[in-house]
């Protein structure tokens, strides 16, 4: 398998820069990807509209509409001001599960506030004139200066809730402090109100918190029962976690990685005080973007997690129930977002100054 992976990586790297279609033979399937759009500045999120068009965010603060023919619109009006520094900016985009009736679009973003920035979630109604009546649904109350670890993935469940992942803003200890929302997953009603059955309602903790002890989550998906996330570790120790209400996932007290400053971090196996990851990666893949695939095109990947890799420059395929990586698709670019298209193809964005949108399919 290692030999096949190395050969695939060389084949992808050797593809000419002008090629519109590239492919990798993984043995049981040949994966191909074609460029559908380019010229996007660090595209971050991508979500399909019911009519087949897609919304794409650019980290600098623009929301664009991608037509089925690959044309990009001018920036959509009505987008909130963002804190565009380092990893901060306009982040994820998702449409409301009832979009056909209400036209609501959700955005996560780094919001500029006094003394720095916070992770925020808001929504507006998509019209022919742009995004109208945008309202902030949630905004962290602990500002941090600097542009690290905003998290920002948006996920819906089937019970009327919206989840927002956050990072600990490179501050370490706040991820264990329930009086703030750094390094947490938040669970809200779709209108931004707090569900009464959240685990810390009425307790000594922020009511919106669903789980905590996270470092930085930019990959998340819902399997019909619970949230799965792939989160970034420090120097090693990226994690795949199955999220349970009220659970503590250990950062920064334990990690399968080492800290960048050379300080040791206890391995998770040294204590049962925290939930252990289902799977870890060292070297890291730097996960960003994730789906639980349920289409027909990639038959062998049904029910599997398809995770974008920034450092691993491709897609990582994981059987979550077996907690086992089953394949990698080397693509030669930092993959920021992974989304399933209406026809079962997989769509990804590349984290570049000249960022691209690629459609990934099976080559016959």
C-alpha cells in the first residue's frame, strides 16, 4: 500500500500545472479531479444550494456564488465584517436544512472586537439582492489578540440544532475552563438560543458548551446520531473524535503529540480522566473539512469519513467505526474544505492565494 501511495503521489506531483483533470489510481478505484473554479483567495467553506449552484467563502471576507457552469459571481452583499489576520477571516458557510422555505444561510467568521477577535456565528436570508437581515447568533465573550485557532465548522443535526466548533486561540488552558467557550463545541438552536438539555445548563459552565478540551477543530460531520470531528494536534497527535455531550477531550492536559516549545505532554493512555481519540495521526494531516460519505459514486467509501488534509495535501479516507484509515488521495495541494455534491461527487477547495474548487469523481 505504501508503494502504491508513493507512486500515486509522484503521479499527482508530475501532473502539469495547466492540466484541468488529474487522477490517481488507488488500486480498487481511480480517483479523478477537475477544476471547476480558480482565482479564489484562500477559499474556506463550500455549500450547495438546492438549484445546483454553490456558495463559497473566501477567508478575506467574500461570499461568492459558483454556477453549475463554473462561473463565479461578484461578492455577495450583506456579509459581516471579518477579522482577516492569519487563520482568521470568513470561515464556513452552510444553508439551513429548511433553506427551500426560509432561504437562510449560516456563516462562521472571526469577528473583530475590542482587544482582538472572537469566533462568531450568524445568519442572513439569501435573496437576489444579496444576504439580507444578517444577524449574529453567537459571539464569544472572551477576545484574544492574534490570528490562531478559530475553529469555525458549522454542522446541523436532525433535531433543530446547529453546532459550531471553536479553537482555543493558541491559549492552551482555557480549553479546560468551562467559564469560556475557547476550545469547545457549541450546540445552539437554529435561532441562536440555548437548548435546555445542553449538558452545562444550570451548572458552573457556559450554557452553549456541548463538549470541551479541544485544540482546534476545522473538520466536523453529523452521522445521524452524533457529531464526529477531526481536530488538529500540536507537533503530532491529530485526532478523530466521536463527540459525546459534556465530555472532556483532554487538551492541553493530554495529547498524542508534543508541544512546539519542547515541553512534554502526557500521553492520553496515562489517564482515564479524558475521552481518548478514536484515531490519531503522527505525522499530522492537519484536518480541515469533513463529510461522512453517503453517495453512490464512491461505493467503497459509503459511511466513511472523507477528511481534507492541509499538511497531507489531499484527502484522507477513514472507516470511523473501525477507527482505521483506509486510503489517501494525494492531490498536491492543501485541501481546506470537503463537501458532497448533489450527484455523489466530492467537491474540495484548495487553501491557496489562487485557490481552486475541484470536483472529485470516479474515473471509468
